[in-house]
C-alpha cells in the first residue's frame, strides 16, 4: 500500500465540505421557492388579480438571485471530484458519473429552457404558457436534485455494480437498481421535502418581518397563508421520509444509525434517546456508556429501526467487535479478509503480466471469496469504522427538534390567519422571522449527519476516504481552499446585500 498523505486528504475534505455546505445555502431555497412561485402564479392566473402577479414577481426575483449563485457553486463542487478525488473518480466514475451526466443533460436543460421565459416572458407570452414555464422550472430544479441525490445515495448504499479486477474499477450493471434503490428514494424525498419547509419559512420569515414593520400587509398575509399550507404538508411529509430514511439506515448503514442515536451496545426492545447529553471525551473503546444524562422512550428505536417492538438494533460495540448471536462479523475479521483480497488482486495482476494463466485463475477465485471486504483491507484498526459520534448525534437531534417545532409553527400561523390576527400576534411573527434561520441550520446539519455519519467511508464499506483522494501536494489544496473561501465570502456578502435591497424595496418594485 502506498503511503498516504493525510494532510492532503484532510485539506481535500475541508475544501469539499466548504463548497458543499456553501452550495447547500442556496439549494433548499431554490427547491422550495420554485414551487411556491408556481403556486402564487397559479392563483394569479385563476383569479386574474394583479396583486397576485406583483406578489409572484417579487418572490420570483428573490428566487432568481438565489438560483444564479447556486448554479455557480454547484459547478465548482462537481469539478472537485476530478481535481481532489481522482482515485475515487477512477474507481467509480462509471457509476457516479452517470446520474450527474443525466442531471446536466436532462434536468438542467429543462431549467435553462424555461428560466428565461419565467423571468422575461411576462409581457411576451400568454398567461398559460408563462405559468407552464414557471412550473417547468420548479419541476426541473427538483429533477436536478433527484439525479444528484441518486449519485449521493449510491455512495451511502452501493448497488447495481460489479468490480472489474482487470481495471480495478466498479462498473455499472443495472442503472435502474441505482436509481430506485430504497436509499435513493428516501434521500430524494427527504431532502426535497425538507427543502420545501425551508422555502416556506423563507417566505414566512420575510412576510413576518413586513408585518412587524406594518409594510406590504396584504401581500404578506397572502404569502404567509400559502406558505404555511405548503410548509405544513411538507413538514409532515418530511417527518415521514425522515423515519423511512432512518429505517433504511438500519439495514444499509447501521453504524451511522448507532452514532446518531448514541447507541453503544445493542439489545432487543431498544429504547430511543429523546434527549441526552454525551460524556465529554467518551471513546468507543473505553467500554462506558456514551451518555452523561439521557431521557429515553422504551422500545422506540426498535420500533423505528426494525418495525417491531422487540427487534434487535446493533450498537457500535456489536458492529466493531461482532455479535455471534446476531450474526455480526467483527471488523477485525473483515479487515483480514480485505487484506487477503488486496493481496489476491495484486497476485492476479502479477500472474497476468507473467503469463501464468493457472496462477491468474487461482488468484481471481481467492479474490472473489473476500471481494466484498476489499475496502476494510485499507483500514488501520477496527475502531476506525466509528464516525465522530458527538458531531453526528447532536446534528441529528437538533434537526429532529427543529423539524418537529416548525410543524407546530405552521399550524399556529394558519390558526392565526383564520382568525385574522396575524398582525396582532407579534410573538408569532418574531418566531416566524427566527424560524427560518433555525430550519436553515437544521437543513445543513442534515448533510452533516449524512456525510460525517458514514465516515471513514467515501463509498460505504467499499472505499475509505483516505484512499479516494488525489495524490498531490497538500499545499496545492490549501491554496485553492483559501481561494474558494474568499470567493464564496464575497459572493455570499453580495447575495445578502442584493437580497436585503430587494426585500427593502418590496413587491411594488419587483
């Protein structure tokens, strides 16, 4: 095994994290606000009232500002697979590249085609065609998310592929299995529905600000009502898809589930921690409980993860050191099998170069016996399979708490609107302003759970992150990291300034 420069790996991870989290600042607003713009315009076309047209154009302007910067950061993100993660791209580019290519050709084509009509076709096309264009932009934006999330879901749960020992690459065998895997479907529905919640609260936050200032009152009320209905439905669906995602994690990524639930030792009828504080400095190999304090619900985790009250949910201890009664193999044994697979693959290639066909066949037969553990052969110690528990645990629980709270917030807004008391409930309006920033943070932390929770794997159980990076000098990655950080800071400040200026102008100047 070649020596790995962990400095390069860590800087490449930092750069990808910076770009991905910055890109996700724009994506959820784009996904949610695109549909809200379509709803607002549908009401305008149905009623013919100009106030709905002004309202639509205002929110569409904010959507356009956000959309344009989001595209630029997404392109930078994809380029990094070639610059910083070339080993990853070599091994799985045949699979990972397919959904990204479809996203660029199909979904982005829909957005680009109808985007111009949506923004500049108000007086140049019929109401019906303009409305159709707005809906196509919303659908196209979410189709873009579909293909990107399919690619990411394959990293979480690799299916539909086969390993080619001659090229040392994973190759696509069944694209339908990749697209329609349970992980891909749960990831797509959860990411998009939670983005709808973000978009709804973006509208509610700005509208609440207007009502607190007694500006654009009627427009703000109408916006809050539509956004609250949309947000409530999306919030309830997000809770459902979140449960489905956790259920999928229980089978495809049990270590991630154990980490974000703080489960050290598995059992039957496992309780779920509703609230807990982790012990500082806790380590998975010290044999102690990770919690300093916890409030648990009996049987809760078994019900959510296994769909039965007495189902066995493995903890971190079981997954590392094995559990013979439950048929869980120790990581140390997987590492041995993985190292044997690496050695047999090398022997297969050496025999091929030497023209030893019998040795080549024997090596390939041995390799296939341990092939599924190939990635474990690159690990240094069994405990390495445990992700950062505190980061994963607190990120997950913050996301759950905020997601639950905003469902009730949507209900309160609708109840207040039904009684025509929106302008009087100033505490609710203040909560509306603040809620957007909390749900924004929860949306970002959802990706922290997804990506930090599957460490140390770039591809679950197949390729560790440390083996996926490009073999370049760490200083090169440091330089581009600083460049991107400065560029992103400038773009973010510019967007905030433009957004605030447009919000200050209001719908009359949209």
